[in-house]
């Protein structure tokens, strides 16, 4: 079977967990069946990256569409016009679109991944043109595809609710966590990497772009509530989103603004080090399709706080300290975790590591490939 992969949406470093989803799923799926050929339909921003990562694989080829995906309108137009022509030219048996949208007519069976219904639940995260485009394309793409893939039972139920897709055509495939997060770095390397990024001392880590639903401003306010712990820092990792103004305002108003560190564009190795060196991982997000940073933190051995919302209890089980999204309650949770005796802290760490170990990219890849083969072999 020849499977086309629509990566037109993927702008490296700008699409958050969606990039990890596509790249890591492909990285583990491609070697599973060498009789399956993969054709990656690329854009101007990601063509070089994907050729570098997959060009040596004998059953992978890249087809550059010449679309500049940083312009969303150009991307959507290219997806509806250039991509179907490329599918016909390459004679793909199935097109998988892992980034929410898909051609309305591709000339072959399709599978689309809808990771969440954020544009319905948190419309302020999007510009008006983006909202209108998503409302026009996502439900139609989902209803026209043979199967819809999503990341959690929560997201499945939202797709049924908002896109009116029958639940029997939706498959839940959980993400995995890269084993690198669970492999302890040598002490000297860990200290050196963290020391280049954060001044010495304990810190609370948050990995989230500053979109409104990520609720990062509430975490900044919660940080102000820590009593008697002046040495603790707050480290925010992520690119600026539509909630950036609120985050900056919260930092300006903070009595501990000088103890807040902001980072972006980190290498995987530096991100792993930041996780492993953290005293607490805090994830204040009010809405997720999955919540991969929570899984990465648990794998890295960090006691984790998260808002009990969406799929996070589905993913974290009993390995997370849950709270609501208010600054007061986030602050109380931070105080509770930071004050834990060492034995209790180790219990949280071990519980999280056991939970995270059940989520692997190998399983994600196998289940995803199984769904694609199922859809490609089903008669219309």
C-alpha cells in the first residue's frame, strides 16, 4: 500500500504537540512494514526537515508542494488544490491528514486526525478567519473520511458532539512518550545543561505556549502565593500565543517577576534536562486533546500538578495532583508538592513513572498503522 501523508499544516516549531505527533508516529511506523510506502507531501517550511529525518528510509519519499504554510489562507488553498493533484500524480492508495484539516476531495480514501475540538471550546485562541475556516473544513473532512483518529476518549466524544461523526468511525490512539525523558542524564551533564538555562536553585517548570486556554497567566499569579520560598523560580517554556498579553501583564504585576525565567526554541536534550531538574511540573491548561507535556514530566520523574480537565485524568490516572485552574488553588497545589517529605515525593515520582511507561510510541505507531491499513483496504 502507498500511503500519502499530508504535512502541509506542519510549520516546524510552531504547531506544538502536533509536530511531535506526526514525526514520532512516523519515526516508529515506517520501519514496521517495509512493504508500505510512505509519500510525505511537504510545504516550504518543513520540506528540508522531513527530508533530513526520513530521507534515508527506503520506503519514504517526499513530494514538495511549494505551499508556504505560515500563511494560513495559502496553506488551506494549497491543501484543497495542490495536494489532491499530487495524490493523483503519486497514485497513493490512502491519504492520511494528521493535522485536523484535509482535502474535501482527494481522489482516494482518506483518514484524518482531529486531535481536539479546541476551536469550538476556546474560540478566542483563533483569529476570526481561522475559526471560520476550521468550522467549514474540520467537520466536513471528518465526515468524509473513512476513519477519524484522535488522542483520547474525551476528544472522541467532542468530535461526535461538534462534528457529528458516528463514534464507530472514530479510533482513539493515545500518544507515546519518548524514552529519552525517562533515561536519567549523567549528573554533570544535567547540571551543566540546566545551569546554562536557569540560575541555580529549585524551580517549577511549565511547558506550554501562551494561548488563552493554556492558562499560563494563572500559574504566574499562583507563583506569587508561595509563602516562605523565595529561592524557588518559575520556568516557562513555550512560544507566544494569543494569550501572551495576559501572561506579560501577570509577570509585570508579580512580586517575584525577577524569579521568572522564559525560554523557547530549546533542543530536545535541553528540554529533557529541564524536566529532569525540576522540583515540580505545573500544567495549568484548561483544555487539551491529550496533554503530552504531563506524560513527559511523569516519565522524567517530576511530581506533577495539572487541572482536572478533559483527558488529563484519563492520561494521568492517580499519578497527578489535580486542581482547578484558579490561581489560588494552583498556588495551594504548588505549596503542597514543594513541602512534601522526601519519601512522599518519591512515591509521587514512582507512581508517575509507572504510569508513563504504559504509553509508548511503538504502540502509537502500531495502532495508527493498523487504522490506516484498515481504512485503505475497506471498500467504499
